[in-house]
């Protein structure tokens, strides 16, 4: 079964797991605002906490598959943030070693 995508009033595609329209106002994603407000570790903790939340509640809110997909979204976001941090650290380390 394919993910449901709907077009919102402003013509932007909405996906209840990856890009819910109720988290985007004025062209700004809520997740981007949260990331800007937190440091890297805080944002990773936020994402990991959301993943745990969605796993914990998936049996009780009426849409277990959607909640597990949301958990997966936040776990993947945590992983990509960790990979980005490692990549930056490796770049800095390599520059330091080469100087």
C-alpha cells in the first residue's frame, strides 16, 4: 500500500508521516525551527525521543502502522544527524592532521 499524499490549500504536497501539512506554516517546517533552536545534541535527543514516543504509543492511537513509520522517520533523522556530525568531525580531524 502506498503512502497517502494530499495537496494542501497552498498547493504543497503533504504526507502524514514525512511532511504533515499541520507542521508547516508560511513555508517553514516546524522541524527546521526546532533544529535551529537546539544545539546538535539537543536536536538528536529530540528526534530520538520522538522515535521512542511513537513506538510506545503505536498500539493505542488507532494508526499503529503510521505511528511506526513516524518512529522510523525520527530514527532515520537521528541517524542522518549523527552521520553528518561524524562527517564534520572527520573533516576537521583530517584538516588538523594535514597542517
